[in-house]
C-alpha cells in the first residue's frame, strides 16, 4: 500500500487523537507525565477546525477565539463533524510552545517556540542550535503524548472507562 | 518557511537508510550539483529549484560548507517561479502575429509559424518577468534520521522528497499518524502492526442519546 493510501486509511487516528487531546486538556486533573519525570501541560486555545462530508461536498467550520465559540465546536463534534486541526499550547518546565496540529499528517503549523534570546554579535550557529533544539523538543514531547494515546486506545481501559468519559464530555458540550 | 526563525510550519520525514560513511566528502559535491541557479542563468526556464544557505537565501555557492552543523545538515530549498499572465501572452502573440501577417502579406499563418511566434513572445516576456521566490528550510538530523521540511503542501512536499532523494540518494518517507503509532508501539516493545487495531471513534451517537 502506498503512503498516501495508508494516510487515507488511517486518517481517523489523527482526528481521534486531536479529540482525545482536547478532552484530556479540559478534563484531566494533572499534566501529562512523560519520560524522565518530565511533565507537560497542554490546552486548546485560539482556533479549532472541523469538517463534515455531505452530499454537496465538505463543509468546514472554523471556531476561533472565545470559549463560547469553542463550545460550538464541541457541539459540532457531537453532530458528527470531524476535528481536522486545532491550535494548542504546550508547557513543559519554563518553555511554552503555541502551534496548530493537523489530523491528517500531524504536521505542525504556525509554531511559536519559546523565545530564543539574541544579542548583537551572537554566533548564528548558537541561535540555530537553540531554535532546532526547541522544535525537536516539542516533537519529542508530542510524540510521547501520542504514544500515551496509542497505549490508551489498545488498553481494555479504553472501552471500559476512557471512551465513556470522552463521550460524556462531548455530550456535555451539546447540552 | 521559518524553521530557524519566525513562525514555523513543517512536515516530518524519516530517511530510509543511512548516509554513506564518507558523506562529509560526497555530500558537498551533490549539494553543489543541486544548488540553486537563478532564472537569469537559465534562459527560457519558468521555474528553478535548488539548495541555498539556510541563513542566506542568496548564497548557493556554499564556500564554507556551513550546512554541516553536527549532527544536522541544514539547508533551504529555494523555488523561483516566473509567471506570464495568460492574457498578456495572448495579447502580445496577437500583436506579433499581426505584424508578421502585414510584413509578409499573408492572411493566414500556419500552426508551426504561430507556435514559433508564441515561443519568441514567451521568451521575451519571461526576460521581463520578475520571479517569485519561495524558501523552505530543511533540517536533517543525521543521528535520528528525521528530516524537518518547512512546508506542508502535498505537491510541494512530494517534489521536495524527490529532490532530496536525487541529491542524497536516500528516500525520505513522510511521517503521519499511522507510522507514528507504529513507532510508538515499537518503542513500547510491542508489535507495530497493533496500530491497525485502533478503530475510528464514532461520536455521532452521543448527539442521539
């Protein structure tokens, strides 16, 4: 199977991961616990994009800004719209990243890394290394969170507890 | 786009295989071979692609080889395009055809003649056109085999992947959720194929309860 076919076949994986991230970010009691005792806090903020497929082609809903609009997006989720992209923040230690994640490829869009402090005469290579370190660090953290999602999906706890909680959360968005 | 500065948008690839042991000797030749050339250097071409310095899009000579930033190779992929507005081409062609007809006293010009006129007009207009430049950063971590590429458009990414393969003779495979799930499972000491067992979640029934 070609990569594109695999991407199409498995696109629900990225979409459901985004929904789970949103659900976890709104309901979890603590940060994600990652390797080496590291912790990361994640929250949705700014923009959520959903899509539906109908007889007349796809419809895209973009909710931006305030909580009310984001609540509308949760409502759309329960109506069967698919979450395709979301803007989120991730904080680990003193560092905070803001970015959009798409569901199809899990590409990163409009990433703002923590500030790279620059002074006149700074070695450009030092700036390069610092910036790339911050980008790779974000990916390292997000890959760990995604690995937790994969683990949760394959665990018996998913059907027994996690999925019902997620459904309740979506239902709360509708009511 | 801005992997090393500003707001960053990017996709990820995993490179299949490893660079040759003597890559420090061989890659500079390959990078120079696929270095960017301006459209002024390529008369008649409407598009030019190639490697440039990640910190200076006007440097494609790489005299200091500072794309080697251990353990990374960092370059930008520059794409210049000259576009001739279709209607402008049509208008200039009509004028040129009219001129030829009057000069030769002809009422009709055969297709090969019209094609020749069109090509002459296209080349003339191309010289006047100013190219649009796109610059997309590429950072390849040689330790992990992961390439970050500063764009997400499918067509551009496909073209980049082919350009990368031509330059380095290694295939970059795009990373996407299923591949990442397989990696995650392997990292947990499990079978990567288990990723196939993750079924889509249906939230629709939630609204119907």
